[in-house]
C-alpha cells in the first residue's frame, strides 16, 4: 500500500525537479534579455538626452519647460534672453520674466491651459530683462508629459530687432502717407510693366478734380493731352534703357517736364513733374515715381513778363520790338503778294507844355487816353506802337495812299477832341507823317526815317495835319 501511494508522488517530484531548472533557465534568459533591452534603452535614452541637451544648448531660441508657472528646465539661450542666471530663473515664477503690462495676459493663458481649454500654440510675448529692457519674442508652446507630470514646453525666439525695424518702417510709412496726403504736390507711381498708375496721392483732386481712385482706374494717357502722350511714352522708354545701360550715371533716370494736363471740368492746367525711374526692392520691377505741382501762376507770370517785353508798360500798346516783328512779317507778305504797306509816324502837338504844367503823372494819364483813341480808330489788323515819349507808329498792311490818308485824317480828328483829366479840360493835336512800302523804303529803318521826315513837315505846317513822304 505504501509503495503504491509513494509511486505517483515520487514521479511528480522527479518531474518537478526536472521542470524547475528548465523554467529557471528560461526565466534567466528572459530576464537577461529584458535587462539587455533595458540597458540598450537606457544607453539610447542617454544618447538622446545628450543630443537633446547639445541641441538645446546650441539653439538660438530660448527653450524651457515649466509647470504651474515654475521653470523646471531651460537652456542657456533662456538665460541670455532674460538676463537672469540659472539660479535666479529657478527661483522665479514664469510671470516674473514677462513685462509688467503683459503679465495679466500671460496669467490668463496659463489658467486657460490649466483648465484644459485650447490655447494658441504660437503668439508674441513681451518680456522684461533683468536690467529692465523690454524685449519681444515669438513664442511656441506645447503640452507634454515630463517626468510623469503634465508640463509645457516653450520656445521663444527674440524678435526685438525685427519689431524695431517694423515699427520704424511703419512710422516712416505713416510719415510718408501724411506728407503725400497733405502736401499740395501730387505724388504718384507707375508700374512700367503694366504702364498704369499704382499709387496716386489725394492732392490730385485739388489739382485736376479727379479722385485718386478715378485716376488709378484710367489709362495713363487720360492724364495727358493727345499731343504729349506719345512723347511721354518715348521718354519713359528711353529712361528705362538708360537705367539698364552699363555705366549709366546716377541721375540717368531723372527728368523734369512741363505739361498741360486735362482736368475733370474740361480745362487744362500747367504742371511741372519731376520723374525718377527706380527698381522696386521688393519685386524687382521698374517703377516711375513722380511729383507733380501746379505751375499755372508761374506760367501766367512768364506770359506776363513776355508780354511786358513786347508791350509799352504805360499804355499797353506794342513796343518797338513787337512793332518791328509785325513790320518784318508784313514786308515779307507784301513781297509775296505784291501789296503795299502804309506806315504812319505820329507825334503829339503841345504835349510838352501840358506835361510841364501839370506834372508827369498827369501827362501819363493823357498818354493813356491818347493810346485808347488810337487803338479804337484804326483797323483790327493794324498795329499801334508807342516808341517813346509822345511818339507813336501805326502799321497798316495792304493799305493804299487813299486809305492811309483817310485813316490819318480820322486819327488827327480823334486826337484833337478835348480830354477831361482830374477835372481839367485839355486840348492837344497831332502831326502825322506817312510812308509806303516799297516805294518809300525797302526796310524798317528807311520807312520809319521817311515817315518821321514827313511828320516833321506836318508839324512845321502848324500841326494837326498829316503829310505823305512823297508829295
């Protein structure tokens, strides 16, 4: 019985004794494999940590890990950005390195993140360094698990200089806009590839009546007269060619133009435009930049000066220069057409006593009235000139002896009527000499000389009469 009972037990013990070593060997192998893999993992982790530390320490961006507004880890760039040492940063809360006027925003973001609500992963932050300097940084933040804890990894890239340049550029652009939008001159830009305006300052409306939007929407030719448009396009083409040519001088693209430009009310305005062709630094395209100003007053002054150079300043009649031009043209026409010219030399009688008695100012008033009577007595095609003192010339193209004599008689009668000046009645007369082209002279000098001689004979005869050079 005992042997029967012990047999199975002994077999189980033997089987167990055989199985245990096998299991132990398998377990040992598995444990060794696990330990080997763990060792490899630890080695790989160590290498990754070394790589990560190397990467972080050599990164230009400040990178750090914080939890509950406390720094857990950070790189050297963080110390450089904030100006605080490692020990100081570890003792600080996250909020302390922010600028005071930014801390409320930063705290609100941290609270939102703590509640598990979404927070932007990229935004700009405002920092205050240890020495009180304000710095700006582009900040990227992500939630991570670090050492079993939910933390935030942040990376801050210093953009203070970028923001400074941006602010200066915005200020410069604001100043430029202020100047261009408030100055009287019109500032504009043309893209040479499309040959259309891409900028037009508001002052164009004061100058031409069009809004900037209307000018920008219209072809360039609408801002020019039909006569000027082809010329301006050619000048622009040449300016671009000069700018692109080798050895072009710095001012090769500068040009100053005087133009008549159409206005919205149908009138034309004189403008002066300074043009510069430059390359846009952003897109590399050539642009025409211009400043246009109203020169209507200057043109009027120039016209007045030119007029004054040809007119007698006292009476407004032609002066000797303009008379000579008209006579030269009349002689040329006479030679072509075979017509005659009558030239009348007129001198006032008894003017000197009036001038001496009542003064030069009184005499000037008398001369003005004489000039008015001369102008209204002759034909519209005739030229009346004052050549000095009380001497006048009358050019009568195409007039024969009979017509010239009748005209001279009308002048004698008109000048002889009484004048009323400053309450005084004045009576004077005139003596007229007549010479004809071509028989009495082949040029101005000879004609005037002979007409003067005939006038002298009329004056010797008592004045208030006319005489011809011949007969």
